[in-house]
């Protein structure tokens, strides 16, 4: 089994590094430079949540927010803050 999948309750769940790569590819196309963001990655009951938050609280705006299917990596929802 590769590092990009894990087994939970008999179902194959994509690992966080694979989910992060999928979200980052989409986010990079919109934001170009993601260096100013801190990434929060959490597996919830409805899928992986990937949230980009500004590292410096004095900056205005925000980053992308995703929910990805834990088994397929498909982006279920996304929201961009500017």
C-alpha cells in the first residue's frame, strides 16, 4: 500500500499528502503564490477539509477552502476568499 492511501473500516481513504496535492493544484491556478498561507488539513465525516488561512493576521483577505471526497479525491466544494 502506498503512502497516499490508508485503510479505515475496510474502505480505502486517500492520505493527507495526496489530498493536499489535489487542493494545492487547484489553489495555485487561482492564487499563484500560496506562501502567505498556513494550511489546515482535517479528515471529517464528510471528507477532507483543506483550509488556507493567512499566516499574518494583519493581512486582509483569505485563501481557498475545500472539501474533498476522502476516497476519490474529488473536490466536493470549494470557496475562494480574496
